């Protein structure tokens, strides 16, 4: 039986992936975009961290950028 692990967005804490740990280790180092908030997440050791904004085609906005804070 597989032991599933849920991985949450670093920003809004919504679940992005729910996979067995073996499958998560295969995806290590890849970026995922959260469908809820649009932030880019970098998967590292079965946990999401703030991703590298290396794709200029992605429209990722934060409230700080929109309000000028």
C-alpha cells in the first residue's frame, strides 16, 4: 500500500500535489504553478519553496506588486 503525501503551496497553503513519496522524489527540482494564487512553487525534498521566476511568459502577480508597497 502506498503512503501518500500532500504538498502545499508555499504562499496560500492549498494542496498542489498528493502523491506517494517515491513519485514526489522523481519530481524533485521542478516548478509548479498554484492554480489558486498563481505563485510558482519549486519542489525540493517533498516540500514547496518559492520558485525561480525564470519564465517571462508566466503572469505572476502579488498584492505587493499591484499596490506599490
